């Protein structure tokens, strides 16, 4: 803990802070205890790297005492944490939650502070939109973006007689490879997320890849597009892999953490998730780098086929006072953003992270423009310690695929509606896909009509 100053001095400093929209001035104005999110389950090296970044930040900002708090957004716990006021002062949420939190004023309006940053107006427009209010002011800050990817285990590929340098490029090839892995290794050739709204998330991802969309917008009117030929085709593919090929193993109730753990442990040949997932697999699940491969999600031959894209927003609690909001934006700037756009900050972050034997250089989509992203890779090239050569099937093509944003209305609620659809197809051999989609479409439409 940092040494406190007298109450009279504190009152004066707080008053001065409240009069300024400059995050530099506000964050330096007085002693502030700032609770910031840190991923749970990190290994010792990742915690050491995080703590070192905290120490660097506190040295540069002696008026701020940073206290890490374990936090990871999950659909099943976030609402309760938000209502109960147990979230850190600075926490992260997916792009899909941004507009709703802003409209309900469940996060702080930090737009004036963000606008005061030297690069506040340089965000990619498509990325920035997820954190902006209707008037264009940025209440939540985009810190990471992704396009979905097909992750695969190179070791299982080799054991199954497949070439890990030539991963599947079509869904027919995914299906064939999954069957071969299952038959040759006894492991799940392909696995699917199904719980905590992730079932709907990945089902929507595959729907996009087959040329479908989960919703249609016409002005303020949102229409559910769940009961479609594309969604039916996706579910039939999964059903065939599960019941005919027997290539999906025995666990059909995976959440994000569970599927990462199983994949890192060598129990899964392939699965779909965010393209930047290497860091989590390594720091939280002890992934062996030699096992890892990643490629782009195969797209059907359809003019509407695309890759679902999303990302992460950094936000400040609606309960934060002015000095805490200023300190929060200061932390967001230091920990999340500067390493993306400032050479000295990028090198410091990469050096600190690499020194703790944590991953540097895993692929991601740019929060700012692609030119800045490409330049930032040259700044940290001496510290890159991830198997980039094993990631080229993804990195060589990730910018060439059409990126489609997630459904914008009642996103998580609709994903939740889709979870049991996937679960039923994978657990009941006689599942009626047409009936499941008809009912899910009606349920999703009811949600859209209410919101």
C-alpha cells in the first residue's frame, strides 16, 4: 500500500481532478487505489510479468496504487457481478456487450478522458463502433480484436498421418481429418463449444462461414435468421461427425476454459475459437508450443461467407469517482494501448513479457490500422517467442477473409438460445434439426422484439 496523505490535502486534490478532463493531470492528482482485472489461472511467469508491469506503472504514476483482482468475463457470472458491484474498477467485456452497457449507463462515461489521449481518434472505425455511444463518444476502449480461427494439434495430425503444414482448407477436409484423427489416435478429432453462450457463438461462426447470418437489420427492426438452410447445414455436419463418424469424442458440454484445457492437454485435434487464443492456451493451460497449429476458418463457396470477428473492450466501473476514472484510463492507456502504437512502450512490454517466458508475437487483428500493426511487429521482433512458422496458415490469410461483425441485437441472449440446440444435436441421435431451429428462431425473435 502507498502512504496516504492528509484528508485536507486529499480534498483539494480530488477537487482539482474533477475539474480536468486530462488523464495525465487527473491520474497524478492524488492517491488512488485502482483495482484492475487480471486473468485467473495464470501461471507463475504470467503473474510475474503482470506484476512487473504494475510496478512500472506505479513508478511512473506514484499517486496510483494498483491492486490486481482476478476477473474473466463469462456470460453466466458477469450480470451478477455487475449488479453486485464486485467487478474491478477496470474490467474487460466482449465487443457484443459494449453498446448495451453504454445505453444502460452500467459503465462510466470516460469519453472525455479517452479523447484526450494522443491517438484517441485513430482507432479503426469498425473496431471503435463497439465502444461508442449513439453520439459517437467512446465510453469503452477497444484493446484487442480477432477473427475466428481453426486451432489444431500438430502432434495429433502427425500421429494420424496428416500433414500439419497443410491443415484443412474446406469443411469436407475438416470432417475427413477429424475422422482420421479419431480412428488413428483415439482422441476427439474435432470438438465444439456448447455452453455459457459459447455454443451459440461458435454455431454463429460456422453459420457465417457457410454464408448465413443470425439476424437481419432493417432500421430499428431486427429479424432472427436462425431457421435457415445454412444453419441447418452446419448442424447436419456436426450431427454427421458426431453420430456417423464418431469423431467428436465424448465431451459435448465444453465451455471456453474447458475446451482450451482439453486442447492443450492433447485431447482434441481441432476446434474453432478466436484467432488470438495462443496466449491463453500457453499461460493458463500449459500448451506445448510444438503441438500448436492454427489456420483460417474454411469458408463455403458463397458470396456471403465470412469470418465472425469480435474483440475486447476495456471499461471503467460506473461506480468509479473522477480520480478513479482518470487513473483507470491511465492504466488502459499504459497496459493495453501504448504497446500497440508506441515503439518504446511496445518494446518495454515485449521485453518484460519475454523475460518472464510469456508469449510475445501471437497473431491478432489490428485495433488501429494495419500499417501501424505491421510496424509494431518490427519493433518487437527481437522478443517474439511464439512459433510463428506454425501460425502461417492463419497469418498468411487472416487479412484476406471477409470479416463480419457479431449479431448486434441481444447478442448474448440469442447465443444462449442456441446453446441447447447444439447440445441436443450432439447428445441425441434422433435430434430433429428442423424443429430445433424453428423453435430457436421463434425464441430469438421474441428476444429481439423485446429489446
